[in-house]
């Protein structure tokens, strides 16, 4: 199996650490986790502390990223916003990865009419413009972080399903799978013991890249005012506030915008690095 400990130590890690861009992305992602986890201890302010005497102040030693229209510290809100963005990214990707892997495994392993039926359903789902579908559902349901995570998760699994199906169609014809079937192994044992572990490499890459996509989707929805509701700090709703003061409060859109860009770029670099390290065809 590709994820056994010896493989990770002797093959994957040496390949991965030679990719400096991927290492940089991994360090940024790790730093985000540390900062968001330690937010109550590393920030002298609370994200909803209002100070009417220090409204729309530019960056200074007291407020490194300035303050907003209610005197709240922007740096604090950006750090707390990372908690929401990372939570949305991982939960949403976890939901659609589970659904996509299940559909792809069933379609690829059983093939025939099962494969045709499931793949036609995937094709139908792919015909819907995902972002507008999310907008329509949120317009009906009350905006909340849980609804955002569920909707992103339930509308993003199709790509993972197609990816897993393609891997399973290849793996199911290999000798070790044929041997397991010949000695009478059950379908469940073959799927979970032999096929799934060897199909997880592209799923891991897709999930890593999917976190960046989910964070950007959540930020876009919050920017439009139908994402995470205020006063909860989100990079998207901080950007929305910055739009109203664009001419003289540049820090309100610059710093959350940079946070979104750097986070998304870091996940993309990390995902590409994992893909390159797991693909033997890219190694000299």
C-alpha cells in the first residue's frame, strides 16, 4: 500500500522536501493553524471589542493592521477569521471527499449498470453551476457557518467521484486484486483492504486543493453578505466592510485580501507538491 510508513519515510518525504514551493506552502498552512489556535493568547483584543475613540485608524504600533468603523482591531479579526475559514475548508472538503470516495468506489468496482447510473447522476450534478446553486440554497436557508459547510460539501463531490472511479477501474484489474478475488475475499475486504488505500493518493491531492477552493467560496459568499453572518469575523465580511471605505481605509481590504490570497496559494502549492511527490513518473 502506498501509505505504509516505510514509503512515507523513504520515498515521499525526500521527494517532497526537495520542492521548496511545497515546503513553503506547508509552513504557511501550519503557521495558520498555530495562529488561529493560539488566537486568544497572542492577540491583546477580542474580535468584537468596540472602541468608539479609535475608529478607522491606519496601521500603527497599537493596531498593526488598523481598526474598522467600530474601532475593532483588524489584525485580531483576521486571525480569528482564519479559524472560520479553516473550519469551513476542512469540514466542507471532508463531507464531499467522503461522498465522492463512496460514489467512485461503488461505480468503479461494480461497473456495468451501477457505473452507468451513478456517472449519469454525476453528469447531471455537473450541469448545475455550483456557485449559483449555492446562492439559491442559501437564499432559502438561513445563512450560517454550518449551512455554508454543508452546502459546499454537498455540491463539490463530483470531481472526487470521477477521480476515484478512474483509479478503481485501473486498480481492480491488477494481479493482487485478482488474487484476493480468487481466494474468496469478500467485496468489502477487497475494496477497503486492497483498492481504497491504493486509490487515496489522488484523493489526498484533490482534498488539499479543495480546501483552498472551499475557503475562497466561503469568502465570496461572506463578501456578498450571505455567508458567515456578522459579528463573527470572516475574511469575506471584513472585505465587505472595506468596500464601503475603499477611498480612505485601504487596510480594511488589503489585509484580509492578502490573507485569502496567501492561504489559497499555499494550499495550491502544498497540493501540487504532494502530487509531484506521489507520482513516480515525475521523478528522475
